[in-house]
C-alpha cells in the first residue's frame, strides 16, 4: 500500500489505533478520506496544502493502515474518532477537508462539535438536509445506491470488496472525463480489503447507513439544524451523486461550487481546481 510523502505514526485512542500522516507547519488542517479509499487519496493536494498548514491525514477506522475493530461503524463513531484524535494531538480547533464519507463526517463535526471546527470543505458529498424530490430524482438515487446494497450484504459484500474488478469498476464509474486511472492507483485501494477486518468494516459501514442512518435523514433529521461555521461544498458536474441528488439547497454560511467535467473523486480528478477553491476559502 503506497504512502504519502509525509511523516507517519500511529496514534492510540483508547482501544483504537489510527495511522496518521503529517506534513507542514501552521494552523491545523485535517483531511478525511472517503470510500473505498484511504489517506493516500490526498497525494496530489498534500504539498500545496502543507506549504501553509499543518496537514493531518488519518486513515479512518476500518481503512488503510488503521485498526478495523468490530462494530456498527456509525458515522458518529467516525466523527468521535476525529474528536479524540484532535484531543490526542492537542488541537482545539481545526479546518477540515473531507471527501465522500470523510465529507459526511465533516458535516457531523460541524453540526455536533462546532466548537472544534474553524471552517470546512466537503468534496462531492451533499449536505445533510433533503433537497427537492421528484420521481426522476428518486429513480436516479436508487440507481446510484445499487452498489451500497451490494457492499452492505454480509456474504456478497465481502466477496465483492475482495474482487479487484468491483472496486476498479466503482471508481471508474464514479469518475468524470478529467482522469485516466492507472491499474496501480486502483490496486492501491483494492489491496486494503484483503487485510483482516477491512472488508467487514465496509460492510458494516454501509449496512448501518442503509438500515439505521439513512431513514431518519430522509425524514429530515437535520432539516432544522443551524450551520454556525463557514462551509464550502464542491461537487463534480459529472458525479453520479450530484446527478442523483442535485446541488445542495443554499443556506447561510454555506457556499456551493461545481467543477465542470469532474466526477466524484475530485481530489484526484481535478486537484488544481480543488486547490483554487479550497486555499482562498481556508485563508
């Protein structure tokens, strides 16, 4: 499994140990990866960000070189891990940049632990309040979510995650026209699911989402939540998620941008465009 050009260590958080990469000096900036990836996904952004910030890149529980304990993998648990990591590193407040599930964790931190968040950016993950619904949009969302039901299945999910073609296919299907993935890049994400507990962790991640977290969200669990820290949401124009749910409805404290030609994996597909939005916002 490749590593970022950074210093690396393990940080113990009680019974959990997270792998953390760090680079740069200055105000803290935590990067939270998505699925089916790990911290290496930030490789194209790390050096420019580390020129201005102390960049901290954990592998979330169940991913990369971090532990993959048994559990339900509630997203609040992942958010609590980040809070514990900040405590362990002596960081009171931080900027956040999160992609996919890392972006969702960033939303939870901003809404439920706002005192720890200076401001945050999410890459191709929608806001946690429902947007406009229509039969066509519901149908697109159902089609987009098909892979989630596969991953959430106890037996089929394990087999799929350990099948090279499945992960390759998911990433390529979610990408736009700005990237040609190399086999070694995709294999860097496939390999983790052959390690003990990693495939099981992703099954739990999606099973918990579909059965316990998505239903209250669809009923508007966060609809009345007030956003109290500045947020920037960046979506890919060709992202299957954006096509399914559309751009988030505007709110105070939140700006929404779209990158033409890009799909879901913005940090790797369009790093220059992401930096052009992220750096001024963080400054």
